[in-house]
C-alpha cells in the first residue's frame, strides 16, 4: 500500500475502493468485479494526471520527501555494477550519510558519491537522515581526489535536507569541509554529472553537486535552505513553509528557467515512488548521454567549463 500525501485524498479513496473490490472477488469467486475495477483504475489515472499536472511548490516538496521515493541505494543497485563502497575520511570517522565508492556504469569505470537517507527507522538513524557530518564530506573529497588521479568520471546523486548542524559537526569544521568539497568538485579534471533525486538542501547539497551537468528529477527540490527554515528566519513562523516554498523558486521548472540546472528528468505520473525502476532507468539514460558528451573534452576544458558555468549563474537575470 502507498503512503498517501494530504493532497492525494481523491486517489486514496479510489484505490481504497479498488482494493476492497479485489478483496471481495478473491473471497468469492462467483463475484466478478473486473469491469468496476477497470473503470476505477481509469479514474485513478485521470485523477493522478490532473493532480500532478498542477502541483504547487509545497506539494512538490512533499513529493520530494515521500518516504517511498527511491534513494541512493536504489539508484546504486539499478544503475551501477561492481559497486565497491569506500568508508572513512582517514581523519576522524566513517559517516554513513554520504555513500561513496567505485563502480561501473554501463561498462565504464566511474566514481559514485551520494547521500542516503534510509528507508526505515533503523537505517534512517544509521544514515542520520541523509544529513552528513564533516567526515562525510571529507570522505567525498578523498574519492574526488582518487577519481581525478585515475581519470574516472564522477556521478553524484543528491538527496539531503542539508548538512548536519549539530555542535560536534561544527566543532569538527562543518563549513570548512563543505567548502573544501565544493572546491574539489570545481577543480577536478574529469567529467562530473550530478542529479538531484529528492531534496537538494543548502551547502550540504552543493558540496557534491558542483558538476559540469546538473539535473533534477521532475518533483525534486533544490534550495539554499528548507522552506521551514526560511519561514522561521523570515517570519519567525515555520507554519508559513508553503509561502516560503513558493517565494524561493525551488522546483525543477523554476531552476531550469533560472539556468541553475541543465535539465529535468521526467517522473512517472504520481511521482518516482510509483514506478522506481522507470525513473532510475531515465536517470541512467540522462547520465549516459551527458558522459558521452563530456568524455570528448580535455581535463582543462572540463574544469574551465565547470567553473564558468557557476560563475555565470545569475548574471543574465
């Protein structure tokens, strides 16, 4: 069964009726509910098309955070082979919020970095809900350096509400670690392709999203701060998060229009959680196309183009 969002009540009601009819037919074989089920399934699809064609920014935020949305581990399983995770920053500790390692992508050796939120209480605690500490970003730096040394393209998958803001993280240099990771992304002389698969929050996202090509899933979000955080700062009222989400221009359509991202990856009707395999395959095709283009460029061209890309953001607004 799906976890329904508050604006999905019409879909929830219809799918509830379908479930009841199928259960009734399974309990009594003399009852044929196939025609009614078929009609209700058409109504469900029509309702999803209608609702998801006009989502507002706050509703897209809810979809981006959906608990059943595919996470880094799902993309790693679906897109990469021979994935070998690397652990630790060689300075302090291992941070499970950042997943990093070497793999093959459609036969090509690559380095892979991403945030993992976890999908149940135990794994969410272990991965700290995708909010990395400084050692996570220093682990990312270690892999970025390795990829640069061995001429491996880099694929990053972003899904975090932001870096962890705890006292211990600040004591160990959270801001410096994020800055160094961003700097390393800008400096490497290999292709960097980044995809925001859920939330792209604050410096915790940009630390591994400074790519030659940056893509967003259709219902993902990307912002300097969460809507709740912005509302708390601007109006001292986190309940105005919906208003903040609209003002901040955090959706894929907004960011594509502003020139901050290079493309949007379509999601199935009803969001990525409705058909994870399809959206993962679409993301793979987009990554492959980008790498095919970027692999033709020299290291200096890649670095210069990447730096210029980010310097140009906002100049033509």
